[in-house]
C-alpha cells in the first residue's frame, strides 16, 4: 500500500507535542548591514555565539578573520554591532 503524501506534507507532520516541524529559514537580522549579512553564514547557525566564543578564547579579529576566510573589518564590525568585548 502506498501513501500519496508529498515531501512538504511529511515536513509539516506534527511531532511530539503536536508541534509542526518546519525547516528553519534564517531571518535577516535588522542590526546588520547587507555587507555583514553576506559573511554571517560562514560562522554557522549561531554566528553571534560563535564570535563570542572565539573572542572569549582570546582570538583577535585578524585571527578570527583568517580562520573563517573573511576580511578582518567584517569581524571588527560584527563585534561592534553585537557589543562583543575582547582583544580587537
């Protein structure tokens, strides 16, 4: 017996607790400029937390930029927008 369930319907099938499990689509962050949005995805699903962690570990902006292969000024701008302390 085959079910005629489309791929989209499978994703919308309620999970435990009757909540829908739709894929998360990243939302644009209002505090960031278009240029910063272009590089934000490089740091994974939680870029602010990632940047905070690397700054807490003592990495400077050039080191973080080199690690992610993004310009240093992008790292510096993200830290300023998100008020992330540490050695710049």
